[in-house]
């Protein structure tokens, strides 16, 4: 299934995408697409609904973040061998974890707003894994059973804030609108192998990133298992699993984002995001 949230910010309704790409309203069946309905039993119940019985949503409404009320927004750094190489970093021995503030979460096609003083705003296409079942001390072999589904993430980053303002990476990762997720949540039965997904990101129509999740240093299963040894993962938690090469930071002569730039962000089977960059007044 492809689950979606549509409507104005703060007023999103739950929906389901049919085989023709049309949105059908799920409001009579669930209050929202959030952690409380992402367990296997609840998803199976939704699969049993006759889509033709659901109200078709007219027009092209705004799409909100594909998951509501995210508990934790966890990100994995330097998780692609080719991305680590372009930044000159040594591949890590364990997954590098940092947190992105939940207030950064935005819809997949909402504007990305550069904060005041930003001169180094960068892009990062990433595979997002959304937890569906409470996970604690889970094995790698069983870890994917705790994932409800997958989505596209753009881990927008302000590199000067991230590296030059004393503190952790969180400062450059958590600016408002720096966490677009969606367009929809694709349940794991539609993504049998999350380690073989093509992905790309364009800026103003120019291909900047092109990669595949097979070059991850740590697989989704390894990441979920590892994190579950450290903390309880709750339904609705989002893990952004790292980015392939092609970010501005890795360029010999970096060209960072500026107002009016457009990003197109795509992952195989998970859909596409499109964001326009603007400045915070």
C-alpha cells in the first residue's frame, strides 16, 4: 500500500493511493497515518478495504509529511561508501547516529526555507524507514519485520551550522523545513529488498546525486537492530539511512543552494519530492 496524508499544514487527512495514482480518503477507517496504526494487524485491515468504496479526493491537494506525530527522527551519517569517500571521511565502524528535530519535518513538496545567515545549505536524498512495531534488542535477521514501510527523505543540511558553529551536527540539520518526508509511506510488502533501490536528486534539472542503496555500509536491517540495542524504537519513529555521493559538500568547488533553486528527489518505488528553495524573511 501507499499511504498518504493530504491537506493544509496541521489539517492533513489520511489517504491511500490507488493503482492509478489517485488519492482515496481513509478518514472513516483511521484518524491519521501515525504510529498507532502502523502495526501489521492494522495495515492488514486497511489492505482488506475495497478501494472503490472510498471517496476519491478531487484535484491535486497538498501532500503533508507521510507520517504524523513522529516520535524520533533519527539519521545515519556517512552510511554510503562512495559518499564517505567523496567527503574524505573514514568509513565508520558502527552507524553514526544524529537526531534531527521533529520541527524540521515538512511535506514532500513544501518550500525549503533557508534560515537567516545560511550560505551553505545542501541536499541529501535518503531512504527513510518508518518503524511499525515497538523494537527493543531485535536481531538483524528479524529487524525488517519491525519496519512498517519506507519513504523518501531529503536530509537538507546547513553545512556551516553543522560544522563551524560549536556543537553537534544537529544544529545544521534541524532548521525548519529541513526534513521533507514523503510523498507517501510505502508498506514493506511492496519493497521486498530495501538494499537494491536506485535513487537520485536533481538541482535545477541537473543530476547531482545518483546512487543505489546497495552501497550502504550498514543495511536497513543492521541499522534497526543496532539502534534497538541502544534505545526502544517506537511505532512512527523515522530513520533516515544516509545519502549517496553528489552533495555540494563533496565538490571541489561547492555550489550550495540559493533562493529559487528547485530540488527533485526520487527513490525507486517510493515516489518523488519537489521543493523550491526560499529565504526566511
